[in-house]
């Protein structure tokens, strides 16, 4: 009766028992709670409808959303492929697995360390244990593991240890073009060579903005021909072994467009494992190293003298006695000790005759001419690794005299090749490029530095030296290779070291109408067995011949076995 008094608002009829009233109450109560049940069921259905809708949305999401989700899984954005001028892949992305840990979920760090070391014995046990026993939510253990290692670790079933799929850069050619192509860091970011150029040219900005994900990036085509590149590197390696040189380098340059078709520097490194990239001996000597280029500079001195109008190709200079100036004596190596014509000075590589030509032009004009050829300023090109040439703070007569035959100014071999192209292509300086460039684009940016007549005369002198002078061993039948040798004593601690040479051969072919400049440098070559000397004519020049012989077909240069010694210069 107490319950009835609390629940009922009116007194029950006297003829109805309390039990009957309770039974009737239970029938009415569900009718009052029905709206609450309907509301709860509706809310339950709405929540699951939202969840189902989101799952459906992600299932049919557009490519951009899917790519973004994949990016969060892969950890890095795809990089564009690097390809050569014929479409051969130089660098591409591949997938690889990396090992990570969630230390808070690791049950036993000691046991986990022991198990992982059974698969990865090269890892530091202390480093591994510290990572596994830490308090962070995430820690990398080892990046880029092999599929076999991944499977072995997976089979161990270690709690708190997992894998993350990442993109890794792969270079199919290995060392072949390492200094040009460059490499990336562990996070797939370009840090050297053309890989860094790609990042600096906008890819990094796209990546930071999130626009590089889910995008089919067009391959970046380079000016290199991987076939020619392989030959150049192969011949440099053979020359280093034959002449016991500590380093070697070479570049092939299109004289009409400025395109670098091949460039190699040895020793080099494998960009797939660039741990040795920063070693001193692996420096890219062709663009990031500066050297006194020796007698190859006589080509620029002769061109300057002829272009100034103060010297004609028919002129002669007295080379009978050494020149004494500023406490120094300028003499010739195996000199002729007589009056020499301009072609003879070039062919016999006379220091005395070359110095007298520079003296006839003057110090100011000498400096201006080398500046105009780009030999005294930092070269502008896509490759990030470019060194700044060195020159005297103040140019005096003694500086002009020594610089005339290649002592006193240090520049990069690549700059030397670019300047030489201007001597034989009609007189136009064209900036070098590691990207494809058409003849029309090159014509729009070329700058005249010498006259057409001077260029014709320099082609004649190159051809003459290739036929009769120190460049004979660089000539290849049918390809008319001409050029200039250079043998310079190396400078160490401010002093020239006798017996330590930096040899070079600066050539072009075919001299009837030059299409390519070829430069080879050898650092500290030794006299080969059976040879009388270790000068450039005995090592650098033959290396150029080997390169031309093997690459001319790839470069679309046909041999010409017609009239021998065609007249290149109509008249004096």
C-alpha cells in the first residue's frame, strides 16, 4: 500500500485489489517510455550512418586524397626521374622498408635487442637498446632494410616493432655519372649534383606545400648521353691505371649549344651508397676543383694576341734567349733556341714566344680578355658544385707573363673547355648547361668574344698541332682531332713541385667544322713503361684519342677519309 500511495494520483476503487492495480500500471508504463526508445534508436542509427558514410567517402575518394593518405603511409613524396638525352633512366624512386619501434609498447627491451641483433648484427647494441627502452612514442631503428631482413624480423613477432614503407632513390648506373647526377639524403631530398638542382628549382617548394604528393611528375631530362658517359669514365679509369695517376677527369662539350654531353671525375663514388661522397679524393675536379691549366692557356694567349690586331699569324718572335723579369727566368722546355713564327710558338709550346705575345698586348687587355672568356669568374650553370677561380690581387707585368703560359691563374677544367669552345665555334661564348638546349636557344644567349677570323686562325693552329705538334697522339684517323697539350707543375704550400704534374689535353673535332670540345686532365701521372716522358703528349693526348675513337659514332660524327690535310685557312 505504501507504493500505491506514492504512485497513484487518485484513490483506487474499493472493488479493485492492490495486485490488480499494479498489473494495470505495468501495462500503461511502456506506452509512456516509447518516445524515449524511438529517440535512442534514431541517434544510434545516425551515428552509424555517419561512420558508414565516411568509410564510403574514403573508398571512392579522388586520386589526390588517396595519394595524400598514401603519403602519410610512405613518409615521402615521389621525386621526378632523371633521364639522359635518349630517355635512359639515371635516377628513379623505388620502395623500401624501414624499421621503427614504439618504445612504450616494447615489453622487454633486452629481449627485443637480442632478437633484432640476430637479424641485424651490424647495428650498435647500445644504440638499439636505448631506442627500444626509451619513453617516446616513435623511434627509427634502421632505415632501408632488405626484404629478407624485413621478413626475418617479422617472423620474430616482437611487440612494439614495426615497418614503414618509404621511397628510396636508385641509380641504375651506379658510379657512371655520380658527380653530375648527384645524390639524395636519407629523407630522399637532393643534396648534390642535379638532384639538388631539381630541389632548388621548385620541387622542394612543391613538396613543402604538399603539392608534390599524388602528382605524376614529368622526368627531368639531362644533356648527358649515358653511352658516351660510360666510355669517358671507362677510359679515365684505364688511364689512371696505366699512368699511375692519382686522379683523372674529362668533359665533352657541344660547341654550338654548350650542352655537356659527358663529364666524369675519378675517383668517384656510388650514389646508391654515398658514404664516400665527401672524401677529399672524390672531389668533382671538373667543376668544383681549380687548377693551373698549364700550356693549354697558350691557346687563349694566342687568340688574344691575334684578336687584338697587334699580332698577326705571320709574325715572328725571338725565342733564342730566356726572359728575365722580376727575379724570375722564363725559358722553354726543350726549346728551339731561334726565332719562331706564331704557328711554331703554338706547335712547339714556347713559353718565351707566348710571353712575348702577351707583352705585346699589355697587362690590362690581357686581364680583360680572360675575363671576357669567363675564366676569372664563377661559372654559371645548373650544377651546384662550381668553384671560384683564383687570380692575382694585382696584375703586374710579371703576372701577365706567367699567366700567358698557364701559371698564376687557377680555374676549373670545365671553364677551360667552355672558353675553348668559343675559340673554334666562330668566336661565341655559350654558357654550359647540363639540360637539353636547342641551337636556337643557344644562339639567343651566345656572346661574341673574338672575331670569326680569329676563330678560323685558331682552328688552323689546333689542326696544325694535331697533325704535326704535341697533339699528334690525340688524332684519330678520319676524325681530324686538333688541340693543345698542357703540362703544369703542381703547386703545394705555395711552391711548384718538380716531378708532380697536372697534365691536360684540350682538343676539338672535327677541325674542318668543330662540333665537340674534349678535355682530359690527369693528376700526377707517371711515365708509362716504354715511354720516354710523362708529359701530356704521352698520356692525356692518347686518352683523348681513345675517347674520340669510341664515342664519335654515338655523337653522330662520321669519319672522313677524303682529301688529307684540307686547307683550313684561305690566306694570311
